[in-house]
C-alpha cells in the first residue's frame, strides 16, 4: 500500500481508504456485522490506515463497529467522521442559513458523541456532512467552534464533505485558509473536480478525499442490463431504466482501462492518477471487496495516457447524445455528463466538448477577507 499526505495536515493516508457507509446498515440493503468486521480487519491487514465514516451511517452503528475493531486490534488507524446537518437535509436550497444546519453547539455535541462511539480521544478529521456556497461567508461561528475543538485536542483537522454536484462550493474557504480537507464526489463518470477544485486545492495545500470512486458500484464491472436493487438500497432509483442503460454504455467505453487489470481496480487507480487526490474511499462491506479494492493501492499506477483518454471521453459524453435541460435539479452527478444546462440569460453557453477553465493563478492569489476574526493562518 502506498501513502499520500492529506494536504498540510501532517497526516499520511493510505491511497485506498475504507468507505464505511454500507457497514452502518442503511441505504445499501441488508448488511451483516460479521462481514463488516472481517472487511475492516482485512483492509487494515493490507495496509489501509484510513477509515471514513459518519454519525448518520446507522445512527452511530458504523462508528461503533469501527471502534470495536480497533480495540480488538490494539492499533489506531486515521479516522474521519461527519456531523449531520441539524435539519437532516443534505441538499439544502440556496438561502438556507448555515446556523440552521450546523449551529456550534450541535457540531460540538455530535463530535463528542462520535468520540464516544469510536472509543477514541481525538477525531483525526471532523467533516461537515454537506455544504452550500452561501455558507462560506456565514462560517465564523462554526469555525470558532472548530477552533475550540482543535485547541481542546478533540479533533486534528477540519473538513467538509461536499454535495455530489457541488465540488467547488467551499472554494472560498480554501482561499481563506479555513479548511484542511475536502471530501469530493469524483469518479470516471463525474470528473468536474479536475477543473473546478484540484488546481486550487493543490495551490493551498488542502487535502482531497475522493468519494464514490466506483460510482456506487457502476464501475465495479459487475453491473448488467438485468441488475436490480431492492429494499432500502438507494441505487434502486439511480440505476434503473434509462439511467442504467446509459451508464452501461459509458462503462463499456471505459473498458479499455481494464486491459491488464479488473475494471474496479482501474477505476480506483484512475482517481489516484491526480496528485491533488490524497486518498480514494470505495465503499467496502465484505471480505471480497476489501481484498479487491485495497489491491488498487499497490502495483503499477495507471498510465497518464489512459487517464487523459478517459478525460477526453468524459468531455465528449462518451460519444453519446447530449440532452439540453433548463436545470440540473434532480439529475444525479453520475449522469451529468449527458446533459447540458441552459446558460443564464445574457451568457453564452460553452462550446460542445470544451474543457471547463481552471481558476487563474492570479485570481487564486487575490487577497480576500476571511469570515473569521483574528489572524489568518500563515501560509506554509
């Protein structure tokens, strides 16, 4: 297993982390705790030293399972968890006040509850479990609470888990040096962070955690036209009908990456082809997945030519028709490459296949007033 720095935090993360949503037992269909424990042990045995969980994954069940395993092993992996929004809405509309979702007392209480669930004295990374661009300018009370948690030794780093289609929504906090890490939806079927976030995160030393690198299993190589999901598995609406058919066509175009390795391994290595990425966290729920996913942190890296070819396919929607829409509301991130949102009145829509522009370096360095009092952190 290879390791990378999480930005400027001083933490060294395994290239493949353990995504612990499914072991919480919610929204992924039935899950056996014995399978979960075996998966955790296997991943840790293979050099995985980073586990990403959240309070909402089974209302603390995922955290408690992880806490039990680390006590059994007597070792301490790096652990990140997340504070749920107090209004329990992960996709808040613009205009929603930050204090309605992450008031300081709520953040502190949930952090302390996660500490108890995990049985640890300090959370390595505490993340807010959603974000809006509007909240950057409202963040002073939250950042003050985070500062107290750091000073009290209860957390080491502060991060934000961004909405699936909002990878750039915390870019102001990056410029103001108020965030240590970002968890971003990033995979072969949704590549927007390459242009919208990575240049800025790299410039300011902010770590990037690539979530859903296998696109909820679509890049596992195990889906076909007969694939169905039942029960509380959230994919039963995402990968069904036209959504499933379109996804299978895109995955077929990407199979060139799997000439010398399984598609899932190639998909994970593709996310790691970008130096801005600190770790990729595929969901792991059993022994087979632990073995297969952690293997991607070893062996040869994906070729630069392969990574660039996948980028070019994405920008051309994998050769499939593009559908004009008035809004991207309700369109899952993994299906976004197949639509073009109408430009606001007075603005010219981008040319077909045009690469989104990276943030100009001069603009990135422009001094902006931070939403917190006191001195800013010194640039390292």
